[in-house]
């Protein structure tokens, strides 16, 4: 094969071991002295924790330890951070609630872990989980994206359940374009929440060496370097030179395995406490509850056109559901990965987008398959289709009239990005 890879057929090297069943995934790994973890999870979306009763579980056959969110608090562990700071349009920093690795005083979504049972076998851990009793004071849950800002505050220091009010583009020019339009197409869209569902569920094995004080974590991660950073700099489970993170083969991720979750963090902390390796593999029902969800937008949008069907302005207002906490990259998804894509392939002179991010008592939302870009494309292309119908113009023709021409590159969009090259009409020829 030549040194020039563009246009060349590149042979894959990894297929044979996968199609012959010789892949090596996290759950395939077993270590000497390994124990198994199962989590106690909140059945409530919003509740105060009034007490833990663990003695029965602690005395169950094979149980090594039962650890609760209260012990996380006592050990002073840091929370799981969001890696992307944003500012609202008034210049204030986004609001970010503490995201504990296990809840000790209050739960904020159904499925949030509050305790972990560690036993010699998986079956023993699974049985003992049922014997942990937690007293809850159930609170009113906020679950609706559209009305979250009008509901009772989930956190006392976050008014109107609002993380940030973000904007991009020229509001005045966009309003002018709408005022001068011969036609305005309007849509209201719900881009529904979805659950990732990789063939391989999330799994982790934490192994703390009491002699060397080294911690090794095997995990189903798309980004082991990020896990290492968060463990050392934020949660402070181990010093950087004492932590090794290994990502074996990963059976599908689609974004949901980029983030750092409670479970791998908890068992790493717990392995230091018991001095033995701990394995955790999610059940499918756990994955549905706790893997970072995607989308969950409520959007109102307006597209202004002149008499010839040329786009004049685009105005978008989106409410984005963050869930109960900010996941690793959650703040960036409905903003810089969404608003900057609203120009699409069209030469719309003025664009203005506002995004209100809200907290609800639901699982955290983060990047999933395109991460903001599909949401932006859906808004824009639904507008174009509806505009074509209202103006009785063939949808392909309306797109041709508004495509950025081949001779217009590099092209500066009204929403920050500059395109270097493109030939959009070719897709219609």
C-alpha cells in the first residue's frame, strides 16, 4: 500500500478475533481474590434519606462489606465534575450541583445509587442488596422539561432549576430579518429523551494493591485518560502516579461510555477499604436507569423567507433537560455542539439561538450519537420541509436556492463556525 491513504482500501486487522469470539471485554477478566458489587438504588425520583439499615445485609452469607453514601461524605470524596464551564448571557457562571458518587442525604433521580454491597460471589451480593433498608421522605419530583423552571426548586442554591441561559448569534439582526420577511415558518418540536443501549453493558473491576498502594481500574471506557484525570484531580481517590486505568475491548459505546460514572468510582474507593479486587457489571435494567441519557429538548423555531424563498433569518429557543446533575460534557451538548450547527448548509444571513438548560429529577443527560449536532439538524431540516410545504415549493428546490455555493468557501456562518469547503448541491444531483 502506498503512503497516500486517501482513496486507498485499508484492511481491518481486528475483525478475526471478534467474529471468532476471542474479544476480551471487562466482564471476561477475573482477578485473584475478586469480590462482586451490587448497588442499592433509589426507587424514588426525589427524596430525603432519613436512615440506612444495613446490619442484616452485613451478616448475610458471603458479604464482605456494605458501604453507604454517608460513608462517602465522611471520607470527604469529591463529586463527579462537569468538564465544560459555560456562562449565561448575563455573564454569570452556570450552576452546578454537587454530584456525589453515592447519595447519602438526598436522592435526585430514580436509580441513583445510595449504597453498595460487596460479597464473595455475585449471587451473594445480589441477594444481600435486597436486605438493605433505606428510609426515604419522598419529595415532589420535577420531571417535565418544558415546565421545570416554573416548578419548585430541586436545589436551594439554584433558582428556577436553571443551569444557564445561553445565547449565540445576533438577536437584533435576526429580529430585523423576521420583521422584513414575506413569510415566516414556525415549528414547535419535542426531541424526546432516549436511552443508550450498547450490546455490552457498563462494567468495571477495581484492584487496590495494599502493599504498593497502586490502584488499577479495568473499565468499559471510551476515554480512559479522562477517567484517570477525574479520579485523581477531582474525586481524589488516588494520586496520579498510583492509578492505572485500562480499557479492554469495548462492546459499543455511542458516547455513553465516555463519561465517568458513580459505579466505577465507588468500587475503586471501596477496593481501598476492603483490600481486595471488586467487579461490577451492570444489569440491563440498571443501564436503562443510570447510563447517561440523550436529547430531551423542547424547541420553538422561526424561519424567515423573502418572496423568492430565500432565507433571511432563523430564530431558535430551546429548553434542554440536564437531568438531576451535570454529566461530564453535558453543558456543551445543547450549546456549542448544537447552536453552532444551526446554520447547516444554508446561507442564512442572521441566526439567533437561546438555550435554557434546566435540572429535573431524571437521569443525567449527555452526549449521544452526534451530541447536539443531530438535534440541530432535526430542527433546521424540519423547518425547511415545512417552509417548502407552506410555499408550495419542491423541498429540493428550496434547498438549492439556499445552499452555500461552491464558490463561497471559506464561509463564515452567523453562529461562530467557519466552513472551509463544501459542495452541497452534488448530493441532490
